[in-house]
C-alpha cells in the first residue's frame, strides 16, 4: 500500500519537522509513504481568492485513481483503534493508493468538497498545519503498529 500526505503550506517549525521525519522513517518500515508540500505562489489577502487558488493547486496534484481523504474538522472522527481498522480494511480490500489532504489556511472550496466524498477529522479542534501533519503521522504510525501487533499502543 502507498499512502501520501498532501498539504498546502510551508514548514514553519524545525522542531516539528524533526518529529515528523522521525515518524515518516518509522512508517516506511511498513508501507510506502510520502509527504508532499504544495506551495501556493498565488497567495492573496483575499480569503475567497486564497481558497480558490489553494483548492485548484490541490486538484492539480491529486491522482483521480487514488482513494482520497480530506482531513477536515467536519469529517468522520476515529479513535486510534478505529483508524487502524480503517487502514487495515483498505489494505485487505486491495486499495493501492490513499492520499490524505490537508487544505490551506481557509480550508477547501466546494469544488473539492464535491469531488472528494471522504472526509476525516483529526479532532473537533483546529490545528496549525504543522501540528495536523504531526498528529496525522503519529496516528498513522500507531495504526500500523496495531495492525502488525507491535507494542506501541496501550489499550
């Protein structure tokens, strides 16, 4: 299985980047994993223009063949065991590529929301992009250790 984390933004904290890279290495022991940063060069101070521009950039970089999931505060919430069951189910069902997407600062436009039906919430809270990426990679690693019966998750 291949999993990609696609996000709009820039890396702001070298401390968080170090943690993310640590989890990224651990995840790659189990699956092919890639993190792709999309830098929007058409940023604007106008919220609607920024949403449209960010969403267009995301759409251009999505592979329509992938199983795509928006990380969205209005999405489905999972606990760690449920998320590991979700990932395991995709593996069993032969899903080859899953792409998780973190939108821009103002979220996604309606075009993306109509195109991508799958949404997952990391929390009801809103996080910075750096923190969202960190929480996501930690939970992905945790789910893979659960699936592979490796002691990491305490239940």
